[in-house]
């Protein structure tokens, strides 16, 4: 009986010790974080749109993009072959690359000319099509597409409102809300290529309570930066999402641990 008691005691002691090690190894970032939608504050980009008989030009903070020709024919662009057609108060667009449609979009304005709506559908190579609806409000006089517009909301069909994180050693498995799958990145800011973002993603552990996620284009330029700050009690995360010039925008929100 005494021998059995000693074995049992040792087993329980080892089990407790093992559990303590497991607890010690758990990372405060690990888990699923659900966005509190009521906490979202969005300050979207502002554009100037100029139209003529050939098509339209969009300028962002003084930088004009190449004119979009809307004659119903496909035209070469850096992103692929773009086809634009005049449709009612707006336009219909389709972008194709290597013979495959990447996205389609329609833009229109409200009857009072104060709102501009852009509805687009993306067709990823590996995954289901998804939709994005962006709403813009007029910042200048006028009733046509011409004028100054500010983006006030963006809704995406694949948005889950849940961010998933798992830290393992010097790496992190990171799936931001709205992205189709998780990415595994080093925590030292090393870029990891991703077709889903058309470039690369990097995650930098600034300190134990701060992560900085950078989305870069194929030429290495940062086109979006997210900063996540973990609360002292580990129950919530504050997110600050910034898009730099020439399409400056900022979104802040709070995510709570599930």
C-alpha cells in the first residue's frame, strides 16, 4: 500500500509539474479574438474623380492614376487586362490576367448625387468568390461622378470579425479577420510572400504586448500597416489599421478574447 501510494504521489506531482510547464509556455496572444463592431471608427481615403468622353481619372492626394478608358475594349494595365464600359450613372469594369477574371466591379451614384457606391466581386485562384461594397460620400458640389469623394464604409462578404493567433517559438500563425487563410510568419518582421495580398506580409513583435503587421506590394512598398496592442489583463486587443499615402485611411477597433 505504501509503495502504491508513493507511485501515485509521484505521478500526481509529475502531472502537476507538466501542467505548470504547459501553462508557462502558453502565449498571451494565442486564441481567437472577436471584433466589437460598435467600437469601429473609420476615417477613409479621399479621391478626386474627373470624367470625360473617353473614361475617367482618379487622383489621390494630388497623385493621378492612369486614365481608365471606358470603350468596352480590354486595355493593358499593370494589374492585367482591364475592360470598362459606361453603364447608367456609372461604370462596369472587369480585370483579367492570364485569361482568368480577377475581379468585376460596378460603380453608380445615388439619385441625389450625394453617394457613390462601388460593388466588386473578387475571384481568387484558390477559394470562393467574395464581394466588397464601398460607399463614398460627396465632398464637393455636383451631381455626376465628377468631384471629390470620401470613403465612409467598406463591407466584405468574407469578413468573419474574428482574428486567430498562435505563437510557436519565433514564429506566429496569423489570420486577420477577413483574410481567407492563416499565414505563418517570423516574429522578427521578415516578409512572407502571399498571393492573397498580392505581395507579402510581415509580423514584428515590438514588445510582449505589441504586434505590428505590415502588408507590402510586390515591389516591397508598405501599403497597409496594422498595430495590435494587448491589454494588461490579456482580455482584449486594440487594433489600429493605417493605409499610407496616396490613399490615406485609418481604422481603429477593439477585439475581445473568445
